[in-house]
C-alpha cells in the first residue's frame, strides 16, 4: 500500500490552517490547542515544541504521550469519508484532528467536541 504524502508533512505546516479556519468562525487558537492536546496527551508546551521541531504527522503521533481513548467516539464524514471507517490507523488519527477542528469551526461546544457530555 502506498504511503500518503500527508504522513511526511510537518504538522507545523498544517497547524496554521487549523487556527485560521477556526478564527474565521470566532473560535481561538487556544481551543485548537485544547483539542490537539486532548487527542494526543501532549501538554501545551510539548505540542508547541513538536511544532517548532517541525515533526511530521507520523512522528507526531508515534511520539504522542497518551492518545485519548475517547477519540474512538469521534464519528462522521470528513473529506468525503466516514472517519470511523478509515482503515489506515495513522490516517484515521489525522482525520480525527480534522473532524474535531471542523466541529469547532461549526460552533459546537467544547464539551461536545471533547466527548464530555
């Protein structure tokens, strides 16, 4: 199976797009960070260290300290594909971020995004 080119893309090259997308909808960079830290277990400081180092998505998820088990509750369509049906584990992790950022931009409450209630 061919590897997707996003796997080798620096997370820091995509991160500003997450922030821009959400800020256009009156959400914040801090909320983007909260989503990513919730998902991966990185502290806010460790997240920004990873961004500064320019790690790619593969390294980012390989080094994630504590992937949140509740991420499996993230369901729905992103990029025309149901996130819960994505077979490649790394692609699924990337799409979880995409889906959560999408939910933030659409105005969902953080408790719902973070599957707390």
